[in-house]
């Protein structure tokens, strides 16, 4: 039996333009991030408001099995199964936590033949949006920490710190 990484590395990925075209999404509707990733444009999403809503299946709060099947594997498998029976199905996954990057939990890309590729991109911040958010959060935390370390009183806790901000 092949490992998840073997299956992922042997997969022949389709360019995202081809995947999008199968759903009637043109290249103009995409903001490309290389050959295999893209975001949908705001104009495209706004144009969907006049169309009837589809059905939503939310996969959440699954305890993974000892073999590692969890929310992503279930979501990908469900999308594959719906497509197999002729339904027009698309799955949307949120970006995984950093647990997989640090070996704390599963790979976050599904498993076996029900996984997202390229898994490296999934686990390493997709298009960089989440990284930008965490960097901004870390910058603000460092700023606040430095402010307090220098003895400057925090506005939310007056009198707690003994330093004199005027003398620093």
C-alpha cells in the first residue's frame, strides 16, 4: 500500500485554469498563484448573488481515526463521491492550523486517494494570507511587550507598572 506522500507525489495535477473552466469559471475570474492555485475575484463572487443557492454540507468536529481520517479526508471523499454520481460539487477547505507543520497532528491535507495536492502548499500557508495575519499579530504582540518592558503603563491597566513613561 502506498503512503500518503507517495500518492500525492505521483498525482498528475491539472492546472487550476482547467479545473476552473470545468465549472464555468474563466481565467479573468481568477487571481492566479502559480499554475495550480488561484483565488476567485471579487467581481466573480458578486456575480453569483443572482444565482440560486446550492446545498451546503458542513463537515466539522470529527475525531480522526487511528489511521488519520478526519475532516479533510471526509470532505475530499464526499466531494469525490458526489462528483462520481454526477453532482456538480466543489469543496472548500479552511487553512489548517500549524499543528501539522510541527508534527503535532496529522498532515491536514487528507489521506490516501482523498487528499489535497500539493500538500506542501496547503500546509505552508496557501497564498500567504494567513502568514500575513500571524505576522501582524506577532508584530502587535512584540510592540505591546516592548512597551510594557520599557516601563510604559498599559492604558487598560493604569498604575500597574511602576515605570515612568516620561523619563524613558
